[in-house]
C-alpha cells in the first residue's frame, strides 16, 4: 500500500509507521550498548544484570538492536506486501514500550530474577511474530511466510539464550543461534532488495550487465547456507562443519557476483548494499577456517557477520527507507556517505583486532569509535526526518 493512499492518520508522526520509532530507538541503543560495552570488556565497568558481560553485549546487539531494526523494517514492508493498513498510533507505541521494557529487564535481571526478565524481554519478538503473522494471513500473502519463519527463529533464539545463560552461566549456543538467524534474514531479504534496487538504478544508465533476479541459484545458496549456520550453532569447532561453512561462503561469493555490484559505484545507496553483503561470504569463510584449522579466532568471522553484514546492511536499509518513506530524495548526501564509511571501517577494524591480537587494544577502540560515528551519525542525520511528518 502506497503511503500516500493509506487511511488518514492524525497522531504523532513518529508513530505513523514502524520504521520511524524502531530505526531511531535501535540506532540510539546501538550507540549506548557500545559505550557501555567497551569499559566492560576492559574490566572498568560492571553492570548489575544477571548476564555475564559477553552475553550482555551479544544479547543487546543481536536481540536488542537487531530486533528493533528487523521489526521496523517488517512493520513498514508488510503493509506494502499485503495491502493492509500499517500498525500505527497507540498499538505501535505499545510495541515500542515493550521493546524498551526488554532492554530495562535485561539490565535489571539480577534484581528482577532471570525468569521475569526473560519473560519481559522475550515477549517482544514473540509479539512481533504474532503481529506480522496476523497481517500475512489476513492479507493472503502466504509467499512471505518464509520471512516470518526466520523472525520466529530469532524469537526462539532469544528464549534459548535466556535459558542457557541461566542454566550454564554462558549462552554460547544462544549467541550463535541469534547471529545465525540474523545472517539468514540478511541473506533472504538482501537477495530481494539488492538486485531489485540495483536494477532500478542501472536501468537509468543504459547498456551494461544487469543483476540476476532471484532464481534457483539463490534458493540453492540458501539451502546450503542455512544448514551450515545451523550446524555451526551446535558444533562450531567441527571440521566438517567448517568445510560446509567455507562451501557456503564460496557460493555466496558467486551469488553476490551475479548482482552487478561493480556498476553501482556512482550510487552509494546501492553500492553499500553490495559491500555489506560481501561480509556474508567473508564471515562464512573466516568461521569455516577457524573450525577447520583452529588457527584463526572465531571472533573474526563472527564480527564479519555481526559488524559488517548485519551492521552495514541494516544501516543501508535504514537510511534508504528513512529517505524514501519520509518523502526525501533517494540520494546519499555527505553525511550518509560518512555513515557508510564509518560502519565499514568499524567492521574491518574489528576483524583486524581478532586477527592481530598484538594491536587489539588500539583496533578495538578504532572499531568502537567508528561504530559510534556510524550510528550516532544516523541519529543526528535522520532523527528530524523520522520525528516529523512526511515531506
């Protein structure tokens, strides 16, 4: 449903569509979480929650930030898929408050008790699945159920995370489960939007190679990658799993090459999508080599996925959607280009910190500062558009 044709909405602009509050809240939380995490990592700060520092960092990055951005994207995309009115006003505000309650519950989990904190936090993604599922069914849009499946997996990963953290004191499986679910979502949604936006841009440029639309090859890529991610969640050090991850990485290289990314350098809004997706195969290959050889740290591939693929792809989608749905020109200004450069540098610095431990102290600070510049830059650049009515 085109936004201009939607039923009249008279409430606050910030609650007119899901991307507005969730993109803004997610970006703010991405800044806060890293400001809190770095002193935790170096033992200079201790939170009062029940989660150990590594688990808190992973949880708030994957389920806190990631959950917010995925929700904002889906609440905006689903009305276009189904032709139904969007969630807005008080129901949307209630969902935002539920997300905020989850962040507070995790921070105060030692005082609330792990079960109460988990119940409050997990309620958010479960509710999102219910809302999205209802709209897909009501709109008879069954082809998009596969998106709902991966969001459901993210919700299940969050539940498993809390249980594992309580039972064993370390949510290693839950961390990997959450990252795997988000990576799979990036692969699924990226396979739709990257060739589509690339084709739209290249159509104005005349002759030349065009991106290949979603085909059996993409389905094969997902069929190889998703089981490899599932196996890695359970057996991260198994050599055969490592080989499967490397194979999936190579297939994803071929998938990315089919989308004519080399022709998009003149349009940063499109080029960043290709660059962000490139961290998907890099993460597969680095994680696979870590499992096969034991010579590479697992965190290199993990952060290629987390900071590179998830961080850069979500920022790319957030900026483009924020421009388009608020009536601004689809053009990346200098501030937006700086945001893209910062998140890519953050990913490269974080991977380098894992691969070069002698320089880890400096590289970790570079990665953190670049991350803060990227998401802080998004807040400063786009908050006005997200909070004001459509132009």
